[in-house]
C-alpha cells in the first residue's frame, strides 16, 4: 500500500516537472518587430517633379485623409505659382487687368479648384498622429475637366444674359454685375488650362470675359438716378443724392431714361409738454412707368421750429441709410458692395 502511494506521488511529481518545463519553454517572448525607418520623401517633403502627363503633391496630416487634402492643395498651389508667374509677364487684354487685386483673386480662385482625378502614389505613417502622402493626378484628365467646367459656365452666363432682355433697369444692373463677377472668376481656370496645356488657345475665352465685363460697364453707365421731392422733402432729396453719388452712381436732374426717385413728406405736430414733430416720408421709385421700389418711413423729432425739425430729421435719415443700407430705407433692391 505504501509502495503504491509512493509510485503515485512519483508519477505526479514527474508530470509536474514536465508541465513546468513545457510551460517555461512556451513563454519565450516573440521577437519585437522593428519599425521601418522614415523614408526621406516623407521626412523632407520630397515631391517628384511634374511630368508631361502627371502632377504631384505632398502633404502631412494627423491622419491619412488630412494628409491627402493637404497634398491636393499643394498640387494646386504649385500650379498657381506657375500661373501667377506667367500671368505677370503675359500681355494683358486690358490695362486694368495689371493690378495686384486681379492677381490676388486669381490665386484665391485657383486655391478653390477641386481635384477629383487623383491617386495616392506614396503613403507612410510617421507616428501615431502623423501621416505623409504623395498624390498624383493625370494632367490630361484634369485639364479636360477644367475645359468642360469653363464651357458649361460660359453657356450658363450667355443664357442668363439673353433672359435679361425684358427686365427692368435695376434687375439688369444687378444680374449683369453678378455675371461680370462670374465671368471674371473664369480667368483662373483659363490661365490654369493655358499653363498645363501649351496647345490651348486662351484668347477666345479671355475675350468672352472682357465682353461680359464691358456689358456690365455699359449697364452701369446707363443706370441713372433722378431724385426729386416736394418742398418738405428737400433735405431728404439732398441726402439721398449725396449717398448715391458717393457710391459711384450717376445722379442726374433730367428724368428721361433714368430711374425716378420721388419723395413726399407729411408733417404732424403732436402737442404736449414736449411737442413732437412726426414726419411721414414716402419714397417711390419708378423705371419709366413701372414702380420698382419704395418705402414709407416715420421720423420723430423734438419740435422747436420747422427748420430745425427738417434739419435733424435729414441727419437721422442719412444715418439710417448708412447703418441700415439704402435697400432697407428706400425699399429698393440694388446690388451695392459693402466696400463700395
């Protein structure tokens, strides 16, 4: 019996030794995988030179998607630098084009260009939150897309011009001003195409941009305001004329072929411990016989005498125009740039 227990104990001890030895052998740690060194292109932002068929861009970001966006911006900005350089040496269609403002607008428009046809040529994860990529785009397809976009926008502008034939003067002015800006925004795309495709003849597109611009200038010169009013409205007439003239609009005395702004004022004195003059100023705007705007505003002034009432009311009328805008005060829909 004792021998039997001894044999069982010996067997268990042997089994424990075998398991222990086997376990120690299995716990040997796996070799640590070495991190690949950061390649020079990712470390130093090295981008391949553009070729006749391919454009490249480099970007670093906190993730792969951000790095791609930055790389696409880099691709476009490098095209923009070349466009700016060639634009500054290129014979302008008009002298007014040779301005820093135009160059600034071109650079801004180019930066907004979207690249849909691209592939990620290289990608490397530098650290947990830092990626580097190089993107490549087919130059021919990119230029083809730009050409299609320019053609579509030109066609849209032409259709909108035709639709203005029977519109009133203010509508024509507003729309032609917007169309001139739209046409001017084509310049960046036209110059990009010319930079990337040396066989492209940009002259017809540049001429189109200038035609739309000249069409607006002609409409702007045709927009004339004739402001008149009754005896009680003379101060308001003067303030409105000055405002329009300061904004660069033609203010005329003759009413033929001009927008007529008529002002009539009614005055009521409200008696009390402090008398108050209530002025009802009625503004009407006509294009030929068609009413195209107008408004009625109420001004209240402390009454001492009528001369001071009209003088103070005119000052407050002018303040309202500058603070609220002529569209709000006069009831007109006129496109006036805030920096005009």
